C-alpha cells in the first residue's frame, strides 16, 4: 500500500526558508516520478516541482530560482527546499505519485508566509 507523509510546513516570514519532506512507503521513489503540488485557499491545486527516475528536475515558473526538489534514495524521502518565500507561496503543499494506474497524495503540510 502506497503512503506519502509530508512534514516541514509552518509559519515563516517573507524572505525566509523552509524544507518540506515527504516520506514514501509502498513505492521506491528513485524509480518513480515524484511531484510537489500546492493549493491555496479558493484556488485549484497547482503543480510546483517534478523529479523523474533519472534524476532530472523541473519547477514551475512561479518558483524558479527559489525552490529546489530533491530526494534521498536511502531514506526514500522527497524534499522541497523553499527559499526567498513570498506571501503568495502560502498554501497546503502535497507530494504526489502516479503508480499502478492511480494517483496517490499525501495529507499535505501547511505553509504560511506572513510578517
């Protein structure tokens, strides 16, 4: 059974940093495409970052130069390093994998960027 558990969210001032983690079980993240999404109140869920099995990564234009996706294969854990945070980054952040024909999501972790 696939489980994704996010952590690391919190309240941070504009310009600050956070690192989100997503611990996976039931899958091996190094051989799957993993993604981060976020959803702000009243908005649709939007894609933030992707890392593929070969290690290639990409991030959305809105976070380019500020966010970095990575993984620790030994810990089977996905990360999202978020720097230079802005109030518009406030959202619930989710990790995601499409596996065996279905989507799996974590429960999400709340990030609030406010002074």
